[in-house]
C-alpha cells in the first residue's frame, strides 16, 4: 500500500487499502475509552465533520488516532444540524451566488470552538491543535482559522476529500451549490503561504473516474458520478473519491497526498470500499497531524 506525498506538480502514486497494516507498535496506545491517555509528542486533534455527517460517523477514526497517541475530540454535530444552513436561503446573496459563510455557519464554528476547549479542559492537551477536516469541514476549518481562532490554537490543517477550490463560473450547466461561499473562501481567506506557520495538508482519493458521456449500463455509475464532479470542478471526466474531484481537493502550495481507491465518506464504506478513515488507510496520512 503506497500513497503519494506530493507537491502540485507531482504525479499520482497509489495506495491499495485492502492490504491493511496495523499501526506500528511504537505509535499505538492501549486505551479505547473516551478518556484515552495521549502522548506528549502527539498533537491534539479536532475532527471537523463533513456536510451531512454527524460526530458518531467518525468513532472508528477517533479510536485509530487515539491508539497513535493523540487526544481527539469531534466537533459535536448531529445530522439534523445541517438544516441550520438553510438560513442562508433568505438572503439575496444566496440567489445572487455571492453568499458569505458567516453568519450562516456560525453554529458550526461554535461547535469547533467548544471542541478546542474540551481538548484543553478535559484532556489537558497542550500545544497547537491539528484540525482534521472531512469534506466540507475543510473549507469550514479555513473559515474557523481566519475568523474564530483568536487565541492562535491551531497549528495544522489536514483535509480529507475537502472541496478547497471554487466552482468555475464559465462552464455551461454548472451551478455553484455553495452559492458563492467557496468563491468567498478562495478570494477572501488566507492562502496556504499566508497561513504559515500553520501547515496545510490536503488528502484526495481516486475511488472512481467520472464520465461525461453515457456508455451503457456498465458505465452508468461513472456517468452519474461524473455529473457530480462537473458541478464541483467543471469537468465530468475527472478523477475523484466519488464526491470530490482530486483537482478540487488540493490547495495550491499545500502538501498533497493522493490515495488510489479511496472513497469519500464513512457512510457506505467497508472492506471493499475503504474511505480516508479506514484502518490501513489512516496510516498513509496521519503523520501530517
């Protein structure tokens, strides 16, 4: 199982997640409880759930990271909480495609702030916090760092299949599903270079290549996925994790890790369809935390 740790000009290498490897003995801890002890040399981790996900979706990932010595807290998000984002629909900017993330997503940013507080108060975690952001949690983490992290708690950002680039405006048939939020994030928030000394690592997967044309029943899945990719990056014939195209997941000047055969979400993942947080896959990017 191999992963590609690249810069933007590097090529894709592969990881075959079905050949799972256990974390090395030196990196494992022995507790699986919510109060698992953490290693002094492992950064505390805040997991930022993706759109439509809830905190419990990441239980297995939490245990894997705790076994590596990290204190871990998932921002407290229930699936129904995402309905709060509908508040943006009443704004004229939503219909104009110029919606800004705040105050629509302030509820999520508050959950992240509470999770950082829990890391400090419950776990006694010291040092900088690593934000581990899944899917839309990636751009939400960027908003948090730039507008909510007054204390300078965050030291690293690692994104898993997160859309980090805005939807192209000049492609026919493409509608910005974020209604301008990703454009705002791209244009108004700090770049990777400007975020320094905060380090940024973007992890992308190549679970399925999309297709722009329907070639029959055998290619139906690729065609359907391709239409989704097109709405995100403007190109149906793209590689991606089934939801986020690779090119959209990689911020300029960040460290890039591209994993072959990796699915976007823990929902529906399994031995035959591993996602970023599956056993044997986490080890391919966890050193970035």
